C-alpha cells in the first residue's frame, strides 16, 4: 500500500508539498500540483482520513451507535443512515453497545478520538447519562429524549392501533406483553395498547418481559400459554417476541388466526417470511435512519432546523396471524 512518502518520491517533491495538495492549503505551483496528482493516480494512493481530519480540524466521519445489532430492526435503521450520509460524502464508524452503559461510553470516546463530526445513537441509557451540552452534534434515533434532537416512531399510537385491530377482529381475551422497562419505545407502545384495552369491553392480561431476545421470548411463550390458556389474542412487544410466541402456539396445535390472533411490532423483513406471515405494526425504520442523518447534517452545517424532534407515523400491516374483516368491521 502506497504512502505519502512514496507519492512525494515519485512526484519529486517534499512530503509537505504533497500534504498541501491533499489538504488544499498553502500555495503549490500548478505544474507541481499536476505531478503530485499524477503520482497519486499512478500509485493508487488513498490518504488516511483520520490523519487528514487531524490536520484540517474536521473529518467526513459520523459515529453510529446501536444497542443490539442482532435485532433485525436496527440494520434497517443503519442502512437508512448510511445511504443518506453517503449521498453527502460522509462515512460511518459503527458501534454496538449491547445495551451496556460502559460499552456505550467506550464507543462514544472512540468516536471522539477519531474526530467524528457528529453522532447518531439509539441508547437505552438515557436515564443514566446526560448528553446535554455534548461538544459535537448528536441525534437520537428510535428514542425520545427530552430536549435533544431525535427521530422516533409514534409508539403510543402504534400500541393503540394494535389493540384496536385485535379487538376489531374479534379477540375477547387479550394478552398484552409489556416490553423492557428501560426501553422507552417499548413502554410507549405498551402504554398506547393498555389505554385502548382499558377503554374496551374485552378481558385482558398483562405479562411483563425484560428483553427483546428470542431465547428469552421462547420461555415467556411457554409461560404465557400455561398461565393464560384461554387467551385468544396476543399483542407482542416486538416482532422477535411475536415470532417466538407464534412458534410455541403452532407447537401446541393452535389454529392461527381462527383460534388465536397475534400482532407484532416493527415489521422486520423476516415477519413476512414466517408461516403464517405475521401481522404487525410497521415502523418506517429505513426512513427513520435517513431522517436522522438529514437532521444531523443540518446540525453540523448549522442550518436552520424547523423540527428538532421528528415523529414518524406507524401503520398496521395485515398478514395472516389476524382474521380478515370487511369494510364494516
């Protein structure tokens, strides 16, 4: 791999002259500049972006920190962020915090050491860490922190929609899974569903859960059917949990959706590939990622921002774990 010294040697100039050409600083004669550029092309030299950022005091790097890359929802967010940033010549440095506060802070320090121009993050540590007054622009994604720029889906309305749809389709004994206490979007969707169920004439149960892990959800699914054997409708905390419940229901021989209806949350790509395909509440994950990138770029460029907190709409995706209804309900 060619170095800046190799370029200088081929071009017959000093390393300092190559550096001035690369960073567009100081005077360089046009003939000299041409020789340097020809040497760069000949050697296929790529300047070290971090080194350039140290010299120029800025970079084209953005830090992206997600809590759990094994959850299929988050790669969709990441793809939206990346696609939008690449359109503007920016690159990503990625971190996976595993919902661990210490690991999260480690990645933020790593981002700062690499001179990122801004950070997009989905954190579950908002109650433990105060990010107000952070020295570089920061946007929270799929989170609703007070006072900080953020992009998030309308979880409360999503919960309401899930409850309305399962009631509308005839479930009379609904089990509502309450997601992890420390994840605010999970609590938003729970609160919306609880509100709708409480104002209805159906019986319902609430089951507490503490993660979105498929392995944990397989245990909860077995407990759910043992404890609430008569349930005929389940509103899951997300699609991963809904998948585990669907597997257990089929193992028990339950007829889906005639005997039991299930609604998930997120609309991850795998949801449409299940058998039967999962009805769910769709969060526009890819568009959320793009919107977060746009908001961060405006902050970096110090442009006028009309909306610091961007609320994205959610929709019901009808597949085959819920019963069909006609236009009259």
